């Protein structure tokens, strides 16, 4: 799949490349990003170089992991400051999992919520997903707040649902469906009767 660029009034979402390694490295020095995400800890410069130079481009090339750097929209093709990273990993037919982190100095501005909705809308309309899942370790209140503001329905807790740095942890799970954004699904959906 060819990388795409998505824009809103405030943000530019584009794939990262080796020229973004310093910004990714700097942001990932934040202990909260290392604690709550599955990035390596300690996060070394070679991790940022590998991510921006190989992992992100390879994910786009094979369609398995669609990573976007979230940049302030400054009118240029590359954008301004890196404010977040957001990725959608393909899990099964029609289902992707969203993950994200925000640079410490850019938290609290609604950037990740805005980027999550923009990316999900694109995934529903252009990639053909019918479900975007969100998982976060129980206790990661920042991630949960972003997911809920973006319209995700928190569905429950998966016991031992994620592995973070070799430790199994309980996680929240939620979903966003095309209908949550007023969009049609690619396949019929019959919700359970309650």
C-alpha cells in the first residue's frame, strides 16, 4: 500500500522517514510513553532510526501496519512539530487495531483525538475496515480518555490481554465502527439484541 497524507485544519498525518528519527527519539524519552506503550525501554537512537527507516516504511509496503506521524499543520508538505504517533495495525479481515502516543509538550490539546478520528474515517472509507479496536493497559487513563473522546465504545477488560516488555497485563478493549462516524460498513452488521 502506498503511504497517504491526511490533513485537518490543525494537523498533518504522514508516514515518517529517517529525517524524523530525531523527533521520534526525543519524544520517546518521556517515561510515560515508555511505561504505557510497547516501545523499547530504554529507547535508544537506533530504535528511532529502525522505526523511521525500516519498520514504518515496511508496514506501509505490506499493508500490515499503517503508521502516521502526527504533525502540526503549518502549510508545508512535511508539517511542523511532531505532536504524536498513531498507527493502525491489521488484525483480521476488516479489523484494525489503533495505537498512539502524544509528545509530552503537546498533550491536552486534543491532537490525538482529532488524529484518531481522521485516521479511522480514512480506514473505514479507503482501507475497507469495519472495526477499529483500541487496547490499552488498565490504568492508562490518558489513552482511555482519547479513545472515549474519539467515539470508541469501551467494551470491557481482557485479562492478560497484552504483553508489555515481557509482562502480561490486563487491558481495556474498545471499538469504533463506521456507523459511529455516520459511515456505512462494507459488510452487514447485526448487533446483538439486549
